[in-house]
C-alpha cells in the first residue's frame, strides 16, 4: 500500500514539476519571441514594394465595435488595397455598418457582397467562397470581423510574401474584454494561455498553425490547394488553410505583428460555449497535443504541489521532496503572475485582473475535460460537426439549400 502511495506521489510530483517548468518556459518564450521576430523584420529591410491587396471580411451580424474594427482597415498606409465585406442574408445587421463605413471612408474601395448561397457546413468559409470571386487583387488578406489593426498592418503582414517560398503569413492576437467580468476572464484565455502556448511551439521550430486573425496569401497559392472550397466542411478552416499550403512545400510565417480582438461574452454560458469550441477544434487537429494540455494549467497544479508538500511534511517523510515541491509551486505561481503582468495589457488593470487567474485556470481545466468529449460545436448559433464531413480532397461545391444562382447585391457604396 505504501509503495502504491509513493508511486502516486511521484506521479503527482512529476506533473507539478512539469507544470512549473511550462510556466517558466511560457515567460521565456514570450520574452524571446517578440524580440527575435522584430529583429528578423528589421533585417529584411529594405522592404519590398507593396503589391495590391484584397482584404476579405466575412461578416455576420452587427458585433460590438464592428464599425471601429473595420475602420482600422480603412486607415492603412498601404498605397493600394480594397476591403471586400460579405454577408449571407439581405437583412443582416452588418449591412448597415458597411454602408456607414462606405460613407465615412469615400476614398477607400469598400465593397459589400450579399450572397445567400451556402457551400458546405462551415458558414464562414461559405461566405469566403462567395467573396473571393469579387476580389480585384492577387494578394488576399483574410481577417476575422472582430480584429483591429495598426495603420502599417497591411504593409508588414504582406511583406514576407515577396519571398516565393512563403505561402502564408499569419498573426497572433491580443484580447481585450469589453463586456464585464466574464469577458475579462475570456481575454486571459487568449493572452495568458493560448498566445504563450503558440510562442513556446514556435520557439521549438513549429509552424503548424494558422490563425483567423490574419491569413495573408497569394491568389495563386489559394488556387493551388483547391481554393476555399476545399475547406467548406472543416471546422478549423484557418488551421487547415495554412496546413494545405504547407503541403505544397511553401512556408508559414508568424508575423511580428500582433493584432487586437474583442472578447464580448457577458455570461459564463456564452464564454463556456466559445472556449469549449476552441478546445474541441484543437482536439480535432492535434489529438496528442490536446491530450497533453493538462500540463499548461498552472495554478491547479501549483495548489496540488503545495498540498502534497504539506502532506509529506506532516507525515515526516521525504523532507527533500517537500522542499522541492514548495520550490516548484512558488516558481510556477510566480511565473504565472509574471506572465499575467506581461500579457495582461494596461498596467492599471494588473491588480484588478490578478484575482481572475485562479478562476481562469480552474475554468480552463474543466473546459479541457469537457472538450475531450463531444462531436459538435456551436458557432454563431449553428451546430457544426467537429470532424470534416467529407473527403477534404473533394473540391466540388455543395449547396445545401436552394438559393438564387448569384449574389443579391454587390455594391461599393458609390
């Protein structure tokens, strides 16, 4: 019995040490990756001459701050670009936002495509299929509707495409909770868990990613993988777009540009649905990686380490182990606080959101256990299967409902 307990203790200790090590690695990777990316960008100068760009914006509903976010794409220093916005319903509330944008930025080419045709199970990809035929330029930048960018964004993210061996450029994103308590908890999911995990993977040489915050690629590259049609029945369309491009022996580049995104969930239920969807998406594209995510939930393991150190101390056995566990718990918790300070945004919010860390990590652990099960997710009110519903190499367009054969409206506001 004592031998069994000792083996359990050793297993728990290894998990505590692993979680502490991961927390330290997250801090180091976050420090190093930004400086290295900026240095690589500086070495690439003189910058290549900008090429014309079509920014594709699939929209669905008048999200909070939609006008403000879209406006940042209209204020670019890039000399030649267009914004192509699309919705699938003639009564979509985003239409009024685009019309307002067209009036506010008459010098920008801003097109609105209203096209109800549905291609496959992924409605965002369906929207992109309808949008792409109206794009005028040969470089595409696809960016989610809730993204805000700096004025030099297009020039910087498209610059790596001057290298013919680069297939896709993608960006990480910084989140801001704009809807109260639960949205702030959701922002920590992105800033203090997701982003550091990507940077650790990137530090070890991985480029197996692609993020909907930004995907920049050539029209010819997209055509070479079968177009957006190839993604019509996949959940993780951004990941698979970059993945299929890599299959063509072209590289994925993680840009030093970090864009901003809004977290708008006001309730625990809404946040739970969104984050569980993300975790099931991770499970669908990387089962081994998903299974190992438990080591990334820092505070639950640090609490476990402190409890185990106390239990060993009271039993007066293995004093060295007790000390090592205390050191690991303090180190891991300290690294977690440092990560919060680095990634949390404004300094004045550090103290306010510090108390959210235990909630955030405990919630993430519960979501991971839930995300291990289930075959569907809810996206914008539509239930979508986690796994692709047909052969990914089949590029024929599937229309699931009878609609007009062309767009209802294509308007540039002029």
